[in-house]
C-alpha cells in the first residue's frame, strides 16, 4: 500500500522566526544520542536505518517553527556560566528580563499559601504550633478531599470536586453574582494545558475546511506554536499600537474575511490583560468582541491569567464571562466561551506548581464528552497545583489569623508591580527612538524601537531579524536578556522588544538606564 | 457475544465509576448498606488505597514549599540538606519558579546516576526529559511517531490486555492500535510468534511505526524474562519499529526468583550494532513503587539512539507544557537518590520501604492463595506490577444474564460486586482479552487489612454469584 507524502505546508508564522521564550535546555549538544559509543558516520551523515527521522516524523511537528534553542536565552545562560568561571565581561551579572517568572526575579511567595502547601505535603506539621490555625484548617479540608488523605493520590481528571466548587464560588463572586456551574470548571496543569487542550478540541477538517484560529499580533507564542503543532491555520489580527494596543473590530473583520478564503475560522483568542502588550481592555471593547464572535459564530478563548495585574488609573479587569452574561440571554445563551486562569501570575507568581483552571460556557454536550475524554488521557493535573488554586480562590478572610499578613503581602507585591510598570514606561519614553505604550497591566513592556537602516542591513547580512540583532548586542554589551519583538509578531517594518517589569526596583532602574545608554550608543554607531 | 460499540462500552465504564462515587456519597450520608465502606481498588493508586507516603519525600517537599522550616528543629539534617540543595537549584531560590523544560539539571543528573547504577551503563542527562507523569511524556513521543495525515495511518503495536489510557492516547492523535495478545496460559508471556502475527495482520490496516511494551505488566503482573526481551529487541530491529518501554512498575517485583532488568540494559548487553542503533524510549515515574506519588505528576523518559536531527523537535514538544511541576521533580529526586546508610533518615526510610515491600509480597501471596481455593476463578503468577488480573470462569447462565442486561459479562460481575459488597474493581473488557474470557483487575498496592477485607468480601460474593448462576 502506497504511503502518501505529507504535503508541504506554508510558513504559518508572521514571516518571522518565532522565539520560544521559555528557557531552552542549556548546552544541548545534538550529537550525543544515548549510549556511550558514538555511531554518527564519519561524514556527519545521519546513521542509516533509523525509524524516526526528520522525514518519517509527524510532519506537523516540523511546522513548529520557533527558535527552540532560543539563541538569546541560550546565549544568556552561556554568559552566566562564563561569568561564574571568572571571565571578564562588560557587566557583573546577567539580568534575565525575558520570562514572566516573578519568583526567579526575587518576588516573595505568599506566606499563607506556602504554609498550607507544607502542611498538605507533610501532615505531621499539623501538630506544629508555629503554623496558624487557619492554615491548618485549610490544609485539613484539602487533604480530606484527596484520596487516602494524600496529595499523592490521583484526583478525578477534571480536578478535585471541592476545589472546582471553590473556583465556581470565586468566579461567581468576582463576576458580581453571575452564576458559575462547577461542572463547567476544569482544573488544568497551568493555563497552557487548558489552552492546548481546547485548541486540540477545536482543530479539525482538511484543506479549505481546516480550522482557522484568530490570534492577536503581537501574541504569546504558545498559541502560534500549538496551532503549528496541530496543523491549524493561524489567522493574525493586528492590535492597534497607536491606540495603546487596543483591539479593533474592523481589523478583526478584515482578518476574518480574508481568512475565510482559505480555511474555516472557528475560534478567536484574546489575552486580557495582554501579553506582551500590557493592554487592559475596556468594557465596551469586550462587548464589541463578544458581538463580533456571536455574529461570526466564533468560539471565544479568553486568556485572563493576568487578571489581578491591573495598574493604570481608569483601567479595570472585566471578565469576558461577566460581560457576556450582562449582555443578556441573546448572547449569554449562545456564545461559546472558554476562560483561562492560572496560579503562575498575578500576585502569586507560582509558575512551578502548574496550577490553573478553565471555565467552559455553552459548550455542546457531545463536545464536552470529547473534552472529558481528552483530559482523562493525561490522568490528572498536579494535586499541589490544585491545592494552590484552591487557596487562590479561597484566600484568608477578614477576621482570620492570617488575613492581615496576606493582605499586606498581596498589596505590597501588586503595588510594587504598579510602580515598576510606571517607572518602566516613564524611563523608556525618555529615550529618543524608543516609544513605550503605558503598561496598563500584566507583567511586560513592549516598547517600539527604531533601528537604523545600517543596522537593519547588517542584521540581514547575518540572517537575523533586526530586533534579534539588537537584542543580542544588548545582551553581549550589558548582560541584559530581553526577547525581540519578532518572537511575538509585529507589523512589518516595526521593531520591538519585550522586557518584564519583574526585577527588583533597584535592579530594574539599572536595567532601564543601561538599556537607555545602549540604545543611544547603538543608534549612534549605526547612524 | 456481540461486539459492543465503543460508545456503549465507554458509557458503561463511566457508569461504573459514577456508581462507585454515588455509593461512596450515600455511605457518607449515613445510608445503610450491607457494608460500611467502598473498597476502591480500581486505580493503580497506592495512597488512595491507604498506603502512606515516604516520610523523607514529604519532609523534603514541605521544607521546599516553606523554607522557614529549615530554621526549626523538627526536621532531620539530611532533609534540610536535600531541601537546601534543591532550593539552590531553583531560580530565586523558590519552587514557584519555572524550571528548564527537561527539569532541574541537578535532578536530571540524579536520575541519570540512578539509571547508570541500575544498569551498569552510563546514562546521559541530555537524553532524559522530566515531564508531568510518564503518560504525558509517552504522548509526546507518540506525537513524533504518529502521522495523523498519512495514509495508511501510523500504527502502534500494543499488548492485550493492556492499559487503556495509552491506547486511547494513540487513537486521539489519529493513530491505529495494532493489538498483540499476551499468552495467558504461560503467565501472560509476550511471545515472538504472536508479535510476528500481529505485525503481519497490522500491515494490512496501518503503517506500523512502534512497539509498546509494559514491563512489569499492567494489568498482568508479568515480568519478562531476559530471553523474551532480547526477542523483542531483535523483532523491533528486524521490522524497523521504535521501541517504547513503559517501565513504571520496575520497583514492584514480588517474586523472589524474578528480577527486573531494564530494556536499556538488555539492549546494551546485546552489544553493537543493535546497542548503537536501536531506538528506544524508556519511561519511569514517581507514581508507583515505594513512593506512590501519583498526584505529584513526576515522570521521565530516557531516549536512546535517537536521530540527532530529531532531538530539537523533541525539545519543542516538551516546551509546550513549559516546565514540569516542581513537586513532581522533587519526588523524582528522592526516588533517584533515596537516603543512604549513615544518613539520619535512613533507618526510617528502610523501615517504611521494607514495610511496603513485605505488605505487597504478602498481599500477592494472599491473593494467589484465595484464588487457588475459590472455584471458577484462576490467576496467573503475580511476579510484579501493581495489580491482580484473575480470570473468571463464568457459567453460560451468567454470560446470558449479562447479555440480557446489555453488558459484557465481566462488567456485569463488577457492577454486581460493587453494588453488593462495595468492592470497586474494573472488568477485563476495559483492557482487552481473548474472546470468551473474562477477568477483573484490582490494585494490590493496599494495606494488609484492606486486602484481607477485600478478599473476604470478594470470596463471599463470588461463591454466591456462582451459586446464583449455576
């Protein structure tokens, strides 16, 4: 039986190499392949007779075209190593402002959460009187809901029942009383797990009927990578940089109309507050997006992991679910929506626990059955992450022993972030050639940078995107690791970088002044 | 018996689970039943069944979550040392940070050393990927192998009876499961002639790309002989298949005359050219064995002899899950590097692991004793693994009654067992079995008293059931 060759697939990314912002494994050397003795042929050719080669591999994996060994992140790791070995550099330390990892940058965890997690891990500590009573009672409640009273038991694949109920209560309260059905809550391994699962569910069809998914440009590259791996069609809609990165319905319409020619658009992904943009959508905008999704029959995916990270005056987080229901039954009974949240961001910053949930609204019953099957295949989300999510949605209340400390820590973290957001915007806007939209929320700044023509040409000569060229130079000269805008997508001919606002304030100030100096130096050198 | 649609079967599987949940709730609410609790042995989950976690693991985990504990006097020195070592490896000194996609390098290194010590062959940390559970790591490797757009579809040879989650994974990614039958009469052995038959048969329906083996077996409890493993290796080499070796039960060996040896070790000892060319992925996890930490989601895959050009794509796939949960990584660290003689925690660790070991060895003895005495049920030797998978010799009357109820006979048996005794086991039809044979699967990783009670209720029920349908 003849085996058909996989059809070549068009470059789906926005004409640019995507940079994967997660840390690449340092020093991966491709030549080492298992057992001690080398078997690569002398001329470097791939050993013959392999079952799994580039040619026999699932072709959709090949399409995941992001620079996995993120040259910039890998180089940053190398530089760290060199510094630790005593090599002289024009900087004392590498500052990694590339990844949204708050604890890595020194943010402190919430004491109460860690106390409860310790108690759940080692219940003997329930006898230790250095732990407050409210932490102990939370721990007992969580343990009771675990099989065998242990976090080591599998939970149901949709997540621990009582945690899902607590999440539902939280959502209901957050959204001003709009009912939340615990049955619609799925606990996930970080929000990424939920997002990828939903995309798996949505993507189907062949050729012109292949599922298309609308994603913002710029976007968080998990979306483009997942779409590439699933062989879905990526439909880009541009955010409006001039209007503080807001969503523009006419632009959504344009993108959709064009896409209808070559795929079957089924979903619209929105990140609010935005990554990398930091934009917080206003209520009217959310309503407009919902109307658009309703009109065009699109499944709405609302990534809301930064929902507590709102800093700018006049900005407020509005959940898509709340707005949907406040628009009345014409919309709330029909628009299909999945909202995502996580323990990795906000004031918790607990990326390593992989806690998250998604809420599914108006999903067809048969599809829900499929979803249940899909999540069962990965067994269950990590129980410590589920426990942590439970605490996030059910934090200390006024009157409880840990309340004051909890509020103090949460407020300190969020206000520090707000200050740093402001500082970043202000400093960057003093640099000629850098223009930075207000960081209304989330954890990043995505300023536009001007790159002189000479530099653009030199970058081209090296086969690099201009902003990658810029960021690599910045890294080598200052030790500061940022991510070039080409990794997130941007309008042709524009350049950006994304930096986090997470380093401690004093370090952030140094970082910003170094970036300023570098930019001026770089501009002068290439003028 | 008529072939039942997959849809109906799935519904019945879910129905059995839901019934168990319902009965548990009813008992909690004080509803009177002929039994005081549900004995849930439907999962390979030791903690759910009542086994305790290892103290050292949990102390280290607690100290990593809440480092203030390191200042107190309640934790042994080696716990503190280990927690400090791990916290130093975490960015910002916090287990809340992301880690490298493949796991914290020091932990990956510990795993490499564990593998090297186990096999007497060096393991390269660069070929080891920690992931949230071995099943998810397996899914990533399958994603590389299974081409859902191809015609014919990619096929994976999988054992019958076999763990149904893995088969479901293959199907959800558009692959075909090509079954090979294990030989029940010979202790559920894997026979080379059966592999050949299965492959020939598969070639008509799909393009076979991989062979999946699970050793020690789930649900069978079989441990392969070295000879059998060598046959498998030669078979995959001859037929250009990728070998997927699920070895998560490697610490669970109960028979005194049996030894677990890893596929990697057997491969290595076969020497070149096989040892240098045969592609192998071995999976292990902190979910089974002495740790039993299913909920922490700590697993890993070791890739052997992969084409170097493919490795960047492996990395990309693992990236989509960002980084593995740190709690699971901590469990793997302790699994790979447990307390050693001389360490303050060693005596307790030794005591706990020996207790677990002897409990399970005794459970296996009791299970085999009971099934030897009971009529109409037989059980192959339980060499290792996490389950018993006895065969039910049901009467035609029972089979007929099941058919009338629209159920597979062993599902019918399990539903009645649950209802009448509160014992929750799973039917063999969920794992696959030869036509006309019926089995049940239950977890044997339970405390001794739970096993005793389970066997008591099961025996009573079985005798009554056989009488009712004689």
